[in-house]
C-alpha cells in the first residue's frame, strides 16, 4: 500500500511541476507575442517614415534642379514632361 502512496505522491509532484512549467511557458509565450506586436508596430512606423523620406528626397531633388542645380535636370525635365502630358490628357478629356 505504501508503494501506491509513493507512486501517487510522485505523480502528483510531477504533475505540479508540469503545470508550473506550462504556466511559465504560457507566460513566456504571452510576453513574446507582446514583443512581436511591438516590433511589428515599430517596423510599420519605420516603413511609413522611410516612404515619406523618399518622397521628400525626390521633391528636394526636383526643387534643387528647378533652382539651377545641374545634377538632376534630366529627371526634372522628364517629370515636368510627364506632368504636361497628364494635363494635356485631362484637357482633352474635358474637351470631349
């Protein structure tokens, strides 16, 4: 009979350890999910910021070219020509 009691005690002890380990793993999982969520948010914000900075850079390049810089004149001319074509297309659409 004492052997059965020992086995049951051992099983109870192991079960408690397993339950504690499960609790710790669940907590770790929750913490990691929160960290992942924060990292994803940070990456999203940084991606948006990078896109905004790229747009600003392109605008600055065009502005610089319009002010007389020789570096990006070709790109500026192409952009102006593209805008003129768009305006012509819109005028043609309004005329119809």
